[in-house]
C-alpha cells in the first residue's frame, strides 16, 4: 500500500484481556516505530526496530508491553493483561533511513479503550 | 533529555487571520525540528521541517524558522483557511541521545471559522 496501515482502527478490551495491534509499514522502510498518544497529549516513543532487530525498547511502560517484527516488515504490539491506563491511541511509523532529517510516516493509529 | 514546549490551545481564528503557534525546545547538539499536523480522523502528517540553524521550512503557506539562539521553531501562516483546522504538533529528533526518536509537544488545536 501507499502508506502505513494499522489494524484494527478501534479496539475495546475488558481489563485483563490481552490485545494485539498490527502495523504494516511502507514497503522498503527499514525503520519502524511505535508511539503511544494519550488523550490531549503528544505521541510518546515506545520502541524502535531496524529491520527485524528491536534496537530500542526504552519507552515501553511495563513488561506487559511486547513488540515484534519477525521478518522485518509487519510489526505487532502486544499488551498483556490490559489496564485502564493503557487506553490511548497507538501509532506506528516507518522511515526509509534512520537519521535526524529523515521523515517518519505515520499510520492512522489504533484507538484502544480498556473498560 | 530532549523536550518540546508548545503553545497551549485551543486557538480559534477567523478565515484569513494570521496564525502563530509558538514552539520552544530543549536539546543538546543540533536536532532537526518538525511540525506535524493531524487533521480530523487522519494520521499525523509532516507539515514542514528544518535540519539546521536558520533554515526555514515551508509548505502549504506555513513557515517556521529554526532559531538556535532562542531555541524556537514557531509556526506561522499569513492567512488561514477553514481547511487548516487541525491539531499541530511541534517535534524534534536528534541532539542528545538517539537520532531516530521523535520528541513531541502536547499539540495545539486550531479551529478556523468561516
């Protein structure tokens, strides 16, 4: 596809459920990022992949959060035992290069609501 | 660490008014600076960027100049349109630490009335 695709667009989970959020980056983009955007806030960095290697997971808020990109393309962000504070929009972004000047392209996000 | 502070909204303007959204940053070294825009129901899109001091980024009538002496990257547009209604995010990448991680401000909601 032409852009970054995320699914589902909306997810409602009961507290304690596990969820999996999918990101399909732009073809050929080696770098992939996950961000978390709470209501009324700017996106905050969660994790970064270069191809299949997860090079930075410093932003993951707890060990309930896990991300993978096994073949260097599609990525999945998994949240185990969801809590209400996990409610947010989860954004995926990809870029062709990894340097300060290169633009990151964002998907539309997955809005997660934990009830 | 890196941080971005931008003008709190919401900002409400009439069509053809002048727009300024202030953005200041804290970072060591020489980060790149960005403005992203989020239209209703859509994802974040890059609006403009500047990669070194005194560079001016511009797109769709919007401009911002990278001012290292004042650590600022204010967004301006001379005449806003209803279609500019969106949330605007100032962001930086680089400087201290990684060259890949974007640090965002909280966003400014702009509403333009006809």
